[in-house]
């Protein structure tokens, strides 16, 4: 199983980016999905999660109101729309999939991970 994260880049503070996570050949709708991020010298942090049917979402506290997670099960793709970006959002962003129920916030519960995409927000 390969998850392919893309869409990262360099953006000024206050700007927006949309990340994508593609899962070709994967039974996408059988999995809950999540986004995590990791900044240099910091632990991996939960960003957002979405239930396999797309109807329930969860966000890290500092992302609420700025980030929106969504998915299209017909295209096997998940998105993270990030608005009002701040320099502290700078990190490598990873998408992940989990087949079992349980907390979306625990990275250890995820079965598959993408390679990560770098997001850099300049001040």
C-alpha cells in the first residue's frame, strides 16, 4: 500500500495551501484517514482526521477554524485545506490510514503512512 502526499511548498504567513493524499489501488473507503506533521526537533503532531465515510472529522486544537480535511472516496484521495498559515505550521506533513477503530490522534494506531510533504511558512 502506498499513500502519496503532495501539495506542500513555501508560502507566506496568512497564505493557503492544499495538500493531497492519493491512494491508488487501495480500498480507500475501508480506512479512516489522518494528517500528522512533524517539525524539526519536535514530536509528530496530530493535525486532522476523517472517518472512512467522510462524515466525521477531528482537528488538532491549533488547527481548528483554519484547516479543513476532506476526502473523495470515488477518487481515492484525501485533502487538507490549510488557510491562515502561520510560521509555526512549518513542518513535514504526513498522511496516514488506519483500518481499526480508535483514537485518530494516536499515530501508533495507523497502519499505512505516506512519504510526507514539506510545508514552509515564512513570516
